């Protein structure tokens, strides 16, 4: 079993990377395993790809190892793309999932279903010492629900209904989410590299 570092402090992401990398025989170490040694990495980019690159390269440089990072978020058409790259801090610096999704509910009050189109976006960056960085993006199209529902997943999952479904992402099992998510679609595109790691 090969071990890979995923440069994230988000427990929900760590779990999904563990679930999705297991089929490549790759075990995941995250920044939660190195909490004391890790400074917070400032996400100063203006795109998901830039922020994923910043996180992957910072940690790869520190450990001199290949590192995967994920920058992701929710893009809502009726809000001109917000919360977008600011998804984690939409309702404030404390990065509170519940406050973030309540703010979306508030902003979309009175907006009819057909205008509540949205997508989850995930950029996955792979930084390799001496060999440069590459980034791949994945998407999951859907709608913002009228009210939150479900307890699975994390973040905005209770208010996101994937296209073609009647349930929110938080009402999908982890297996179901991992078959359709933005993160799944991004990871699929780095599959060749993952296969060479294990
Ligand atoms: O930067 P790291 O340490 O990876 O952790 P983070 O939580 O700050 O992650 P991001 O900067 O990429 O911000 C992502 C935001 O989008 C939300 N998000 C990302 N993927 C999601 C998913 O699969 N389901 C629900 N919400 C998601 C997540 O809750 C955050 O608010
Ligand atoms: Mg972040």
C-alpha cells in the first residue's frame, strides 16, 4: 500500500479521498496528521485551480514529496457564481458549514426552482518535486434545494440536489456521492498518475 499526502485540513474531504484512493491501493495522510508542523496556507488565488496549486506546492516543498491538493466550492448562477472560490468563508472567517448554507438559503429566498441552478467544482492539483504541477477539474451539476435536508457528507451537501436526483447530496450514501461528485470527476482525470504511484 502506497501512502500519499493530501494537503487538506477538511475532515470531509479526507474521508472521501480515503474512500476514492483505496481502489488504487493508496492510503491517505492529510494535514490533520501533521497539525503541529503545518502553518495555515493562505488561499490567495482567484480560481479553484490557482488555490489547489498553492496548497499542493506549499506542502510538496515542505516535505519534498508528491502532494495532492483539492480546492473546491459551490457556484450558484443566481448569485453570479457566489460563493465560488470563497465557499469556505462565505459567512465569515470561522468557516462554519451551517452558517454558510444558511446564508445561501437567505440569499436565494423567493428564487424559483428553475433559477436555482448550481454546480460543485473541484480542482485537484498534483505537485511533484522537480517535475512540476498539474491540475484537473471536475464538476457536478444540480440545483439548490428549498430547504436543507440530510446528514451525510459535509459542507453544502444538505442544500445541493444533483441533476436527475430528487434528494440532496446529504441524502446520498457515500458510495452514491463518490460515483457522481465533482471530486470523483477530478480524481478520475489523475487516474493514470495514481496508478503509477501504487
Ligand atoms: O482548504 P482545505 O484545507 O482543503 O479545506 P477547506 O474546507 O478550506 O476547503 P476549500 O478551501 O476547498 O473550500 C471548499 C468549500 O466548499 C465546500 N465543499 C467542497 N466540496 C464539497 C462537497 O463535496 N460537498 C459539500 N461542500 C463542499 C466546503 O464545505 C468548503 O466550504
Ligand atoms: Mg481552504
